[in-house]
C-alpha cells in the first residue's frame, strides 16, 4: 500500500509519503492506525503549524486567492511605498510545513518581485518583513526601507488581517541619527498575550565589550495595541550566575522563541539563552540562563568523526517552562562522546531537560527522560529506518514529551521524519522523504523552525 503525503517543504525540495510501517498521530499526539484519509483537511485542522523563517513563496494575483485549500486565509494591506501586499497560507499538519504565499506590486531595482520573509511566529500571529524601494535616481543607488508586518489568522468571528508596523529606528555606533533597522529571525520575537490579548514585538541587541556594554543589551519593544512607537530600553544589565559566560554578539542569539504569553527567550543553540518577562513592562529585566552542560566536548572531531549536526533544540513546555533536547553520542562501553569502533559509530542517547522560567527565583534544570538508541531501534515500526544519529529535534507544541526527529541517509538520498514519545518510549509516526546530496539545504535546521497555532 502506498499513501502519498503533502509536500512538506516550503521550497518544494522534498517529495514525501507516509511510511507504511509507522503510526499516524492525531493532533493530540496519540497515535492512530494508518488509513486512506488525507493527511490534512480544513475540516480536521492540526492544532499547531510548523513554519520556516526566510522567504515566502510568490504567487500570481489570481492563484493566490486559492493558494491554500481555504481562501479565507487571505489578507492584504499596503507597503510604506503604497504598493498592495496580499498574503495567504496553506496549512499542513506537522511534520509538513505550512507555506506562506504572497503577491505584491512592489519590485526590486531589476524589476523582480520584492521578497517577503517570515521572522517569527506565536499563537495566531506571524511577523514578516519586506525591503521596499523608497526612492531611486540616476545619480544615486536605490534607497530601501524595511517594512514589518503582522499577519493574524482568522476565526469564526474575525477575518484574517495583515497590519504594517511602525518603523524601527535605532541608533548604531558611529551614527549621528536614528536609522531604520530590519527585524531578523535571530534577534526578534513576537508574542500574543492571551487569546485576544495584546501583541508584543521585541528585538534584542546584545552588546560587546568594545562598545562598553559587556553583560548588557538594548531591547526595543513595540506594543501596537497601546502605542504606535517603539520603546528603546538601553543598557539593560543581563542578570547571570557568578562564573557564567554571558552571551555576546558574536556567539548569539540564533533564534527567539515565545513561552506561554509571558516569556520571550533568545537562544544561542549550544550554550545559553536570555529570557525576558514581557508581562512586566514597568521593570524590564533580562536573565542569562546556561543550558545543561554536555558530558563531552561537542566540538571535538577527527578526520573520520565530525561533530553531530543539528543535534540540539529548545522549545516551549507549557506556559512557563522550556524543554531542552540533546542527541548525544556515546561509546558502546557506556561513556559519552563519539567513538570510531563499529558498534559505537552511530550510537547515541536522547536526553531531555525541563526548566521552569522565573526572573528572580533560583532555577534548576530537571532531567526528564533518557532514550538510548538501542531502545529506539527496537521499537515497533522502526524497521527499515537507518540506524543513524538523530537530527533536528522539534518539540511538539501540544505535548513536550512528543518530539519530531530527522534521520538522514545521504548515501541513499533519503530522510525520515519520526515522531517519538520520549516519556512512553513509543514511535508514533514516520514519514519518508527524498533529499539532495550531502551539503544540500536543510529546511529542518532547528534555528529556522517556528511554531504557531494558525487556523
């Protein structure tokens, strides 16, 4: 029996089908048997969506209205230069990635459509940016400005909306006046506080020692419901434990994630993150949190054994906690670290930790689960999947014990997305993909993925 699944990659790089030996999870993470029903329909929407930061897909104006299976996802507005911008999305159940489409009369200097990019997502909202031509003359180069937009999905009582945000103008070193800055996926997060609560957008600028700001950061915050201006909070100290090496501009952050409707976290994937309680606007604080230490050197490698790629990730675990997932190599003797002996070359453990977030109280990582590769490989349904290191963990938004991983065989040019309940030690689903050769673009890089509850 061969069942075809939706194309799961926003750049249409992969062609996927359901595994005939996996179980298909419901939206709650509980497995159900394989059936001939479609992977997703509007009548049975997934409870959360997986998005990738970066370029959205261009659609011509007519096809955009039916780009997704539900044209009610379409919304439009105008850029700062007066051009019409229309967006729509095609919702898919994870591990498929929901796709954003757009059409705009704005063009680049060579006449191509201006690009629209996903920056961040939370709840029913997605943050987008576009570079728009402000002016052009024969004697000067093209002048661009950065427009930022928030897309909010619709519901029974509200149409979807697309709103342009005020420009972010900040001072940079050696500049005498404020200039417009883009919002990037590395330094900017978005938060929808409560079901119909206020929207918060925050951009962090971690300062360096030569700027006189080691251990400090600037934070720009916009609350569109209460103010039309960005608030520039400068030289905020980053609270940290004694002896911790505080994140600097050269080491991070790599991404921003929202936790519940209070905390924004800026993550440097291998060592730490900075957390801010966005509910406390009166006395904004930043706190540095170290990630669990590795029992081995993750950067060590030899000519035969390179460091593991995309082996760690962090995600929300409820309204006020985060879940850290690490795929760690081990030796057949039980020790940690990569080993070249045949029995250990692809051996690993998956370890998860949970941390409850607070700005003032002592904090401690709690180790939740440890899943050894031998336990995983012996699970029903794993037959036919290569016994290789897992990559690209993605914590399920509804159940942090359920995690998607990627198994990649470059030799066969195939990959599998597997869904594992790490607490019950059960394989819930497996989806097979065809991929390019080694070095090809990886759309499941943990730093690129964002989660939202779009409808």
